[in-house]
C-alpha cells in the first residue's frame, strides 16, 4: 500500500511514518519544507505540500491509496507553545485545510483521506459534545495545562469535522484520546466512535505510538469511511 502522510515530522505524523514503514508500506512523507530532511530508511520519499492549497495537495495524490493528514499550525513536536499560539490566533485554519483536502480529492475520488483531528468534538455523554460547552472545554484545558483561549482551536477542530461530514469523499476523521503523549507502543487499546473511550480510572488517554498503530490499522482495513473514530485504553 502507498500511504501519504502530511505533517510527517510532527508528533503523530512521524510515528505514523515509522509504523507504516515497519509494516512494509511505501510512504510519501510531506511537510512545509523538507529540504533539510536527511533520510536513510527505504521505501520513503519526502516532498513539500501546502495543506491550505488544494492544487498543491492534488499534485501529490497520484499513486496514493491513502492520505493521512496530521496538519497543525507550526510543528507541535518541536515547539508546542508556538502551535498553541498559532491555533488560537487562527482557529479557522483546520476547516480551511479540510476544504482544501476535499477539493484536491475531487480529481482523485478513490484516494482515501484520514484526518487527524481533536478530542474536543467527542461526546462526553450521548448528545453532549465537549466543544459546544465552555465549562466542559475549560475543565479539560485546565487539566491538560493549556490556556483557556485554546477553546477556539478546539472548536476549530470541531468545525473541520463538520466540513468533512458534508462531503461524499472517502474521508475518515480520527479523534485521539484527550490525553495523548509520547509513550509505549503496546498495540492494545479500545476503539470507539463519537464518544470518548475511558480507562478504568475514567481517563481518556492514549500514547502517540498507539495512536499511530490505530491510524495505520484504519489505512490497511477501513472500518470508518465517512465516519469518525477514536481510541483509548
């Protein structure tokens, strides 16, 4: 399988690249500026892509079976605070990227798209979406040590999901667990749909490595086409 990864130097994207290569897939890795990338692994190529420009995306789609977008403003893996600032400054960027991705896919309707989004659009109970309630968002942001102003970005991710839901393209939206951080690749987690997956202590959590496992699993065996899914322990 030929898998494209936008945001391939990011926290989740870089793990998706590694996971896909370890499973024997061909990977096209994309970033804003890949000119300084020094790559020694086999079956991977690097190229520049502007995820806000549909023409730029469309140019790299030929030959891809699946395109996984881990787009974030800035590079959270290298400067998390900068990504937070950029996301607060322009929370509409997530929906803009979703529209560009869908427009690009109009010329390649058989290419599947998996968008890595946020956890804020998940339901905390049936019919109750965290992103729709200030008190719920603020509670989560406080627990994660993020500024409350980041609520705008949480809603930006939700709006990107709304954009995808209006499309008939072969899209999938991935909401990671609320608490996601580098850790261990266990390959053992539970999968859900629109509601958070909670562990025995009531926490929504997953390692970045296991999130990558879930994403490549979905690339290999699609279960959530035109749907959202999430994972957790």
